[in-house]
């Protein structure tokens, strides 16, 4: 994989993970324009702490994917130099 593309992908994973980890517990989650226009049952579901925990868990997984991509590259610096025979 191209080094530039890999760096962009790692940064994207880490940023999106941090965003998904923080956003459900911020005031923006409760007071946004789109949430006001949803039916009451769906609004209550989206504001429930279990749903917020699921979204935060996806954020943690995204951060772990970014970290594993960094560690994979650090473990095998010449992986692209030695193609399989």
C-alpha cells in the first residue's frame, strides 16, 4: 500500500474513532437539529445510554484498528520489499 494512503487511512481511523467515542456523550448528541424532527420512540432510542455505549464501542474499535495498522507497519518495515514467490 502506498505510504501516503496508509498514513491518511490511519489518521482517518484515529480521528473517526475519537469522534465516535466523544460525540454520544456530548451536548451536541442531545441538542441537534435532526433529533428534533424524529418520532418520539426513535428519539428515546437514540438518547438511551445503551445506544450511546454501542456508538462509543465502535469508536474504540476504530481507534484499535488505527493502532493495529501502525503496529503492523512497525513490525514489518520491509513487507512490501519482499513480494511472495
